[in-house]
């Protein structure tokens, strides 16, 4: 009877894979929990609650810290061969409220830079489909050079008419 309970000599008894599967499941659960704890700021974050409060504060009033400074309307002569054409232009600058007064003081320089740039353009530069986007980016960059890098957030074109 003892011979019937033992496996034949050529075969080895099957080992259970349950400990390996259980270990793999626990490792995945631990890794996922560790990732979430780090990502959410529960560990190694320290000031996670402070960040969430700051984000809610920013979302509550996203437009509270900006002001708009109007640039004087301009009429610029654009040379073309057979006839002279005029560009009527009006814009506003989006600035942080803390710099509104500084940018207002520098408006004569801003108008000078814009007048020089727009006067140097040709009709072909203005007739391109992507011209307004390109011109807006160029003018914003020039205004930021005059006023300072962080003083002007955006350049808004209010009127751009070629007559």
C-alpha cells in the first residue's frame, strides 16, 4: 500500500503556483498604492493641502489680476506701387494689474515701436491668410522688449483695416 501513495519514479509531484500568483497580486497592489500615495501628495508631498487650496483660489478668480491698457488708434501709410493705402489699427495690451501704471507710462515708446514696425510692412505681408497671427506675435514680442518681459501678457488686436 505504501507503494500506491508515492508517485512513479519518472514523475515529480506538481508544485502549487498559488504562492507565486499571490505574491504577484500583492506586489501590483503595493506598487499601485505607493504610486497613488506619492502622486496625490500623501507622502513626500508635505504641502498637498496647501497646493489644492491655492489651485481652488486661482480657479475662483482667473481674471482678477489683469487689466487692459488701450493703445492709441493709429493710421499707418502702407506703400504700394500704383497707389498709397492706409492701415487703420487699434490694439489693447493685457497686463497684470500691478504693472498697469508702468505700462501706461511707456505707451509712447510702445506706439513708436508699433508705428515703425507696421510702417515697414508691405501689402504682400498683410494679404497673407496667416498674416494677422504672425503680425500679432511680432508686435507682442516688440512690446515685451520695450516694457519688460513679464509686464505684458498678451497683445489684442481690436481693429485692423486696410483701406
